[in-house]
């Protein structure tokens, strides 16, 4: 990566506070250093390191667009007249100076290489912005021309002045309306909300959607060269946006529409679907699963953000089709086209979901095109119940909430104390009146698969004490633990009562 004279000079001042600089260019055109040998012709756009005895005044005046670093103070009086020349006290080592310059180039080359890899890989934009912090030492935000935030530096989550912006996923209307510029040009403005100076670059994807890359002056004062570096970064951000926010192809759009119409009932969900899916190479025997992803109202209103999420998921899980339906993004994954397992597909999407603060419900894997709607409903239930029961989870599978869902259905028409086992309720009431622990004793025995020794250990009591309790339980209530249906009924009762207790605690 090429850097500017100003960048290199700024880094050198940190190591050589006594050095003296002439006029310096901000253009990003410098290539790696060479040692200058007397009488040789200057190459173009190079950094030259030379001892004062090996260069003439004429050479210093006519070195072209290079940067010349002179060890020695013989010509230092000319520094104000010289363009692109820096002087260092004679006690400094030219070799050491050469190594420091190389390390500066190494830093920017490494940054540029990281950005190239990220732009071409499946990494999130967040990783690109975070990786750039060591270059700018200020947070960066990417938004649409309408002001909707696409992504931002992780450090902004810890900065109070950004919390209102991030909470609403949108920058102020004043900012988004008053500023406009041609693509690739840098403008400076003061954010009326944070009271900080910002640098701003507008870029366009190949569909001519406008985006803005904003550098906030919150941690370090801007340098002259920050503008050039921001333009350089914006080129890689543009690559990512073109990769993940392009409009869906006609083929993909048609598949989206077909799936959406099935879910809304506009197309009958029956065996006649097979020929409709044939042109997409989606077959009856293929394996599928469905994801339901909750999207905020702000994001739903911004089609650019929706397209970004949909295309990102389709990119992470090849063979998938993502689209907005009502309040959620629906994703069908064709595992035969993906060529990997369901677990691998979910692992591929997991980091993006977390980085984007998106929560998902996941259906079981299934075959059969006539079952698309059923498993959509299953994923929707997994999402809704998961948000209610496990609000901190990013991904809720239907299998994880199925039992709670079934028990919830049991009590829709009848209250739980009517549905539950009378025997368990009797033990619970007896414990409250007599200060006993029969309710928990039976529960532990069932959870230990009716292993008396294990249950006694779990309860921290002697085996004989446990057997006494069990004998007394059987005197109090009529239960047959050898009967499978009775056993299942008892287990479900305990689970239902646990759910009620958890719900009660939430409401307190």
C-alpha cells in the first residue's frame, strides 16, 4: 500500500522529535524506502534515506516527487525552501531510520491486506471497521443516504454520546439532509447530536444506492491524512456493499415471490407445487429448514437494510432464499444446494446474527414442498416462544421450546391447577401445611429415573430416609410409577408447575 509524506512524517516525529521537515504532500503515492547513492538517478514516488555527505544541494532541490530523509544537519537551513525533504540529527543511524520507515509501511500494508481479505470473504462489515481502529483511532459508522445505520465500530457501544443514535438505528435528519457530495469526496461537518467533528465520504453501489462512511472525531484529533485513508477504506466498504446489498436477481426474486405467496395463501400449498419449483431446482426430495428472524420496525421500513440482511444470509448459506414477510425475515435453506449439514448452515449464520443483534427461530429439517408452510409456522413459533421464554438467546430451535409450547396449549382452555396431576398438587399442599418435602422428593426421584440411591444423594439424605418418604408419599396419594402414562403425566405436571413459577417470578 502506498502512503503519504504526511503519514510517514507523523510517525517519524514520534521516534525523532528533533527532526526538521519541509513542505510535505498529503497524496498517497509513496513506495517503500531505498538508500540513496551519490550520482544515481531518483526513481519516482520513493522514500530515500541518505547521509548528508552523499547528496548535493542540487539533488535536494531536484529530487522530484520523492521524500528524502537526510541524516545530518548540513543543509537544514534550506528546509523551508525544500519540498519533500526531512533532516535528522547526525548522531542518528541511517540503518535504524530505514528499519523504522519499513515498519510504517508494514503497518499500512497489513491493514490493506486485512481489508482485501475481509472484503472478499464472509466476514462482517463490523470486523472491517474494528480492524481499522488502529489506523484512525476513531470510531467509524456506515449508513444509508437516508441515515439508517448499516454497521459501526464496536467501541461505539461503550461511548455514551452514541447511545441514542445506536438505539434508534438512525443518524439525525439534519445530518442526512444537509450533507451531500460526489462519490469519493470527503466533507467535514459537526454532528449536532454528539457535538463532534466528522469526516464523511459518500459512495454508491452498482445499483446506485447511496451510502455514507462517517469517521467521528471522538478519541483523537483528525490528522491531515485521515481524509485520504478514509477514501481508501471506503473502497473496500463499497466492495462489501456491492457484494451483499445488490438487488436480487430476477430468478431469486421469483423464488422469493413464490415462497411468500405460499405462506400468505395466495398459492395453494399442495402437490401442484413441484413443477413451480422445478425451474429453481428445488425438488420434493430435497432437505430444507426454515428460519424466522425478528427485524426491528426501523429496519423493516428501510428496504436497503432488509436487502442487506437477506443477501448477507443468502451469501453465508448458499442455496437459501431470504425475504421479508410481515414483521420478520423468512429464510428457507435448501441443504442439497448448500452441500453441507443443517448444523454447518446455522454455524455459518450465527456470528452475523449476533453481530447484527438479530434473533432467530429455527424449524426442524424436513422434506416435501407441500410442508413449506407448516415448517414456516414451526420456526415462527420457535421465534415467538423463544423471545418470551429465553430473551437472551440469539437462536431458538423448535425442539428446545416444543415441550413448553405443548404445555402452554394444554392450559389455553383450562387452568393449570385443573390440568395438573391431583397427586402432585396434593403433595405440594401437604408440604405447605406440614413443613415436609414430599413434593421435591417425588420430583427428584422422577428426574433420577427412579433410582433410589441417586435420588437420595441428590437430596442429601440417607437412603432409608428417602425410602421412608416414598412410602409415606404412596400412602398420601395413589400413584403407580410402573404405569408409563402415569409416569409421563407426573413429569409433565412438574414441568408445567415450573413454568408457572418462572412466569410468576417474571411478573413480580
